[in-house]
């Protein structure tokens, strides 16, 4: 077993283990007690000891609500859904999503090192994937990429694809490379943030050998960019991997101009390009984590005046109801009517996003 796998096996998955490390609030404890009664209906709980070490007993610590569940998760608000991106509608094969003409998405793993409470892809089995079945699905998806020449990029996500051991990952990447030597590979992973020891020299070399390959991480707060995380990033960059970051705008975590500005500066220093800042998706039970769109718009308008182009992420939203990913206009911002933002989306059609201020 590699060091990161040992670390993973020591992660915290129960209330008892968690309470040995952290004093829980009433609302957090309630989630566990309620959860015990109905384990199937909720996003699983797990946190790495590394990530937990970044928190303290302060219930308002900015990293805390990303990983410690609260009872609010059981309150679905109007418009929220289990599949807010409607990915089910765009899936030509198991594990494959083809929603945008030139890009496909392959879901390579159904578990993560920890479960982000704001996650929009909430159908986890929490189990390790059977590598035979996974590679069979990957083989079919690779054949699909071979037949669909309009596809130029393959996104590999999940779950967290870096939960897979190196040799499974190598076989998977090789299948796609063999079918399409020209395809651009992108891996979406939170490992540099939540378990930086996963980014071994061996993994960096493996990923570097499949260039052009981009790794897209999800740093949401400057406190996540620890020396260990920065070393993980440097390892990947040095191996020839290009690093980008997608953040999610989260209430009480990073919903201030100052925090996003520091995050952007620190990312650039770590050779990670700020790519997207996402307005929260309408995933079931996440309303207490969503920052209102008015906040995102005001943060972005002031960033645009103060930051370099390199340091400024694009502010985007997945238009609720299946409209796809879309940039939120800033000058002028979308109209607010009757509790909704009216966003002119693809083809000029108007899409509604709740005005939750
Ligand atoms: C986000 C996403 C992509 C990639 O979109 P970019 O804007 O190119 O980053 C591709 N496919 C699906 C299904 C997605 O959700
Ligand atoms: S790492 Fe990504 S897929 Fe996994 S829980 Fe977090 S947001 Fe969801």
C-alpha cells in the first residue's frame, strides 16, 4: 500500500471518530443523528485527517462547512434537484456524458477522498469501483470518442478519478489515447486540496506522460493552499501537467472580494490558473451553502477592475433545467424580476436562476 492509501484508510467516516477531533455544533450533530435513521437518502460523510487538521473548534471556520454536514442538508428548497445539471439526459453510454459538441465527460470513479457538502453530483456509491467493469466502460467510451471526431476534449471526473490506483488510471488513459492520439485530456480532482500526498512523483510522471493533459482542481479558499498542496501542484507542473482551478462560490467560505482576490493571487503563485468561479448549482439540500448571485456579481465586478486577466476567473453558472454552463454577464448584470435572475442563455432564450439575496 502506498502512503496516500494508508492515509485514506485512516480517514474519518463516523460521528464518534469526528467528535474525538472536533466539538460539533447542535446542527452538525443533528445531521448525524437524523442521518443514522436514513443512510441511503444522504450524501455520505468522510473527511481526510489532513483536511480536518486545517480546521479548529471555531464553528465559523471558513473551511468547516465544506466538509462537516449540517441539518440544513435535509431541507430541499424549491427548484433544487438530485441531478441539477440534468446529466442523465445527455448520456449516450454508461459513465459518459456528451452535452457540448466538442467535449465528453467520463465518470471514472464513484467515490472521493472526502465528500464536499456542496457537491452537485450526489449519487455516490462510496465504494471502490470494480476495475474490470470500469475499464470495459472506458473501452466503450474510447470507441465512442474514436467515432465522434468532433470531440476534441475528454474530461475525466467522477467522483474523484485519482481515487483509482495508478495502474488502473494508466490503463484507462491509455485506452483513450489509443483511440484518439490527438485528444486533449482533462482530469477533475480535489486531491491536491484534500489529500496532497496522493500526488506522488509516480503519479505526476504518469500524468505527464499523457500530455497534453490538464488537471483541474477545486481550491475554494486560500487556507487550502498549504505548503503540502503547493508542493503537490509543483510536482504536477514540473512533470508537464497544466494546472487550472475551478472554485465554487460558497456562503461563509469565500463569498467576499478579499477572499477570492487572495485565492487568485495564491493560485497564480502556485502555477495554477484560476479558470472558473461557479455560482452554486441547485443541488438538493445546499441552499445554506449557496451565496446569492448578487454577491457573486458584485465580487466579480470589483475583481475585474483590480485583477489582471491572468488572475481573474470566469464567473459561470449551470443554467437550471438543463441550459448548460454559461457565463454570467456583468456589464450589465442580468435583470432581477419576481425573485429570479433572468439570464439570456444559448440561442437568446431566457433562463431563470433564483434571486436568493
Ligand atoms: C463543465 C463541463 C464540460 C467542460 O466545459 P468547459 O466550459 O469547457 O470547462 C464538459 N462537459 C460537461 C458535461 C460539463 O459539465
Ligand atoms: S471532490 Fe468533487 S465529486 Fe467529490 S464530493 Fe467534492 S465536489 Fe463532489
